[in-house]
C-alpha cells in the first residue's frame, strides 16, 4: 500500500489550497489536496513539509493530524495521512507547472477529486455541533417536535436514537425523522444496529462501541453510507478509525445524567485521547454550544449533546 502525506492548507478566509494532477499521473486531470509519497524511513510530517515546499513553495510551520484515509483503486491501494496546515509561510505557486487555486470548503466538488480525497471533503464539511435527539426528551411527538426545533435553529447534522423502542416502532419513527431531515437538507445519523439502519435505507449511521468492535473492517462494502461511532477510550477510537468512520464521539467528558456511574474523562484526558488518533472527535457529556471554545482548545472537533441544544 502506498503511503501518502497530504496537506489540507487553510488560509485566513477558511479557503483551502488545491492543485491539479498531471494528465499523465495516476488519477490524472483531477484536483487534489497536495502532498506526496512518504519515502522509506521518512516521517510522515517530514514528507509533508518536503512535498509542500517542493510543489508549492510553502514552508509548513505547524501541521496537525486530521484523518487517515485508506482506499483501494483497481491498480493500487493508498493510505492518505492527512494533516491540517493553518500556519505556513511563502507565497503559494505551482512549482512544477501545475494549476493551483484557493477554494471555499463548501465549494469543493467531490466529482472533481480522486475517490480517496472524497472522505477528506466530507470531514472538512463537518459542522461543529452534533445535537442528539433521544427518548429522554419525551414521547414520539416530543422527539419529532424537538427535531423540528433543531432544524429551525440551523443545525445541519443530528443524531437520532431511541433505544427503548422495539424494532418496528423505531423504524416507523426513524423513517419520519429521515424524511423530515431530507426535505430540509439535514444529515441525520441513525443510532441503531447496522442491520436495522440499512433496512431503513439510512444514509448515515451512528454505531455503538460494541458494533464498532464487532465489525472491525467489515464496512468496506458500505459504499455511500457515512459512519460515526461512540467511543470511551483509545482502543475504541482506534477501532473506529480502522473501520473508516467519518468522526467519533468521545464521552463522558464531564459528569452528566446520561452517564451515571461512569467516571468522567476530564478535559486533560480528552485532549490526550483525541490527539492520539487522527480522526475528528466530538466531545460529549456536560458540554454544549457554550463550551465549544474550551472543547476546541482541548483537541475536539466539535461538541455533541442532548439537553444542551435547542431547549
């Protein structure tokens, strides 16, 4: 498998720098996030700095691990180790004559990129907030009403779970929720077993840690289905990454009514765990919109919660 260092270079306008591959190269003629092959014995971050300087005249000052992407093309397998580069110096230019341009993240067209780059675009488009709707809010009407409130409030990615309902009851309610979200261009992650979620034609599934550990690498056939996972420690985060989830939720950060009996991680341990695995990680447990800045400063990508949102 070819190991590649990739840089997502962001400027002060929240734009990213992309370059166009030579028509003679593998996946030629497509746009990509710049980077290159990691040589034998070379550290990935060193390879990234070398490639960006050679290709773009950019000197990397800081690079933070973002995600890892495994992809098998028909003729080659690649492992992309992706870094966020937000601190650099030098005026960017195509040192090898390749076209380059800065684009807003929401303007990135996945059809113009190699397949392996599409997961990077999905991760870049993640919102900072991940509200959860579950039966602790109330009955079916209350859950749907709360979902509508979240949608009206501008939240674009929501988790739906109702562990106490039987399979048919959950399916009936979840299908209503999915239809509502689809009409409003909101991504709804269904928290249930993989089998049940696929039977509902869910396009996004939030997996329990038990499902993650049981599946291992079995998700490779789930073309077009986005996965997220609940995690509580480093082993579970690593398993989620290997499975290829878009992001993970790590909990509980602080004491909360929904995790009675579980020792809170605390921000220090949360930071250590989230930085140990190249994966966007949302903080859950005693957090909400008002603690986003604290979460970001401790390695979180964003915050998740139930009662903290839309109430």
